[in-house]
C-alpha cells in the first residue's frame, strides 16, 4: 500500500515513483522525504507549487540503502516574437486597346516584367497562379484610364458645343457613345510570399516602372500553424536554457561552490500563450511608416516552465 504524504497534499509515494519513471529514473527507487532547505529533510519531493531553491531528498535504491540527493528547482520564461510568414495579394494587369491581339500583347509584356521581378525577389513559381478574362465596360465608367480620358473629354466638349448651338444653355445632352459597351482584357496574378519586405519591394517596383494599368491589391497576411508550432518550440527551448542558467546561479553561492547542475528530473509547462504585442498596437493604422504599421500583425509567444534538476556535487579530496 502506498504511503500517504504527511503534509496533506493528497499525493503518495507511488505517484512520485510514476513521476520519476517518466524522467528516466528507475522504478526500483522510492522517494521518502524532501526539504526546501539544504540541510534538513521533510516529508515530500518538491512539486511545481513549491518555491524555487535547493531541496534535499532521501531515497532508497534497489539494495534498500538510504542515500541523500539534492535537487534545485526553478521557474523560467522564454519569449519569442513571430512575424507573419504568409502574405497573399493580387496583381491586376488591364488593357483597353480596341484590337484584342494588341491588348493581349500589351498584357504579356507587363506580365513578363512582373514575373521577372517576382523571381528576383525569391518568390517561387508555385507561389504564383494566374487567371485571364475579357470584360465588358462602358466608356464613361472607365474614364479614369489614360486611354479613355482624352476620348471622353472630346465627347463631352462636343456635347457642350452641340448644346450651345441648339440654344440649350443649362441642359447638356448625353452623347450615346458614352453608353456603348466596349471590351477590355484583364489578367490577375495571385501571389503568395513569405514576408512583407517582398510585398513592399514589388509594390515599389510596379509603381516606379509600370503605368496605372497595373495595380497591386492590399495584402492579406497571417501566421501559419507550422510557424506557430516552430516558434512555440523555440520559446520552450529558450525557457529551458533560462532555467539551466537560473539553476546555475542558485548553485554559485559560496556554500555550493563545488555544485553543478545535473540531469533534468522533471519539467512542467505551466503556460504557453500567444498574444498581440501591446506596444505595436499603439501604432496608428493610418501611420505613413509602413514597416511599423505592419508590425501590428506580429505575435508574442510566452512559455513558462517549472523545472527540477539534480545537483552534482564534487566530494573534496583528502590530502594525505
């Protein structure tokens, strides 16, 4: 029958055996007593709720011999900032040339330029998909296009002259040519890249080198589950490194001068949180500093661990 913990924690010696077996300690060993002080022994092994410090534990081995072992218990934190690793956006190329062959050729030249720019920025071919279509439009609806502005202006000036010659001072009759449906060729590139830097560089290149018939959509950005898992593991590793460092600092007192951090006895993940970064969210969405504005999408991963390490002690040599 397992022995009950005399401090009323509700845990038993058998439960400690299970805990120790998970950490690679032989099941033949039984934990008897423990103490949060360096010299005394008490009733139980240090649990995650106990304060950090050095603990002494009496154990029995397979030969039922009592030995005293020391452990150091610490709490630690690991923090990792994660940036979005998936940026999706569209590039739209348009041509309103009346000749369909000329329109398609105009789009092809712009498309070749954009594909070359994407390649130089390191965007793989599998991250690009394309679609082409032919749309109908009315001249007046597309008056913002350079190819149409002059034509619309001429038609409207002609309307005004006709109104004057007909003695209609206020009302201007609408030219029927403005309601005639025309055709335009549109090609869209759907792009998936890994960083906002790639998006912003491409955005700048297109605005500098190409005309208004090429437009870039605002990006849709997110952090993938794979990236969250990878950085969560990185936060846990950082927390463990900090735990080893804290344990070493505790053992560096003059009293424990010859003690070093030994094997990990147990480590419990107290919490793992993924949250927005408050400092970045104070940045206005209307700021003209693009790099800072996109920082609002970063996340902070915080891992908190409680760890118990064995303490290695060096016995002093006898001087003969």
